[in-house]
């Protein structure tokens, strides 16, 4: 540092405006750029001698192979997922069709049940009407029979009282004698 200061002072004293001439250092005949180039050649030679490029290539190849395996596995998983999706889509479509068919069957069954219920109700009304008519007819016959029986009893009682009134013991005697003679 002292030398630098002295060089600067000498340059100022010589009448310069503080400009110092720059001298590039050299060692063994190489300037700094040459030394950097020589160091790079040495590093590259050392890397080549230790087979670093081959190791890097192998590492990259193994990484590429791993990535390819992952891609193949992902492709297989995707195909499997698409197959499952298609299978479940088909099952969903079939289930939808079955549901529609079940709804249609249920509607038809409901219509059949309603029609049968109407028919059964009409038959029941008809049977009940017939039963009511039969019951009314039976009641009419019973009333007529009772009326005939009452009329017969009344006629018998009237005839008995007429016969009793007309036939007394004197009138009965010739009839009795006639009946006995006829036997």
C-alpha cells in the first residue's frame, strides 16, 4: 500500500492529473484470464477423469426411466379409471332404464288395480242391490203369506160363526143322520 501511495504521489509530482498506469499482474507467464482458463481445463479434466459426465448421464437416465414408469403407471391408472367410469355409467344407465320400466309397470298396475276396484265395486253394488231386491221380494211374499193366513183365519172364523149360527143341534141332526146312513 505504501508503494501505491508513493506511485500516486510520484505521478502527481510528475505533473499528471492523478492517472496511474495500470499494469496487469502475471504469474508464470499467465495473466488472470489464462489462470482461470487453466483452472477450468483442470476442473473439466478432473471431472472427465472421475467420470462425472457418465454419472450425471446415468442419474439423468435413471430419473428419466423413473418418470417414464410413473407416466406408464399414470396412463394405466387413467385407463382403469376410464374403464370403471364407463362400467358405472353403463350400470347407471341400466338402473335408470330399470327405474323407468318400474315406474311404467307401477302405473299399469295402478290402472289395473283401479279398474278391478271399479269392477268389484260395481259387482258389489249389483250384488247388494240384488240381495236387497231378493229381501224385499221375500218380505213381500212373507207379507202376502201372512195376509193369506190372516184372511184364511178370518174366513174360517167367519165360516165357523156362520155355520154355528145356522146350524144348531136341530139342524145338525138330519145332517148327522144322513152322514151316518151314508157310511
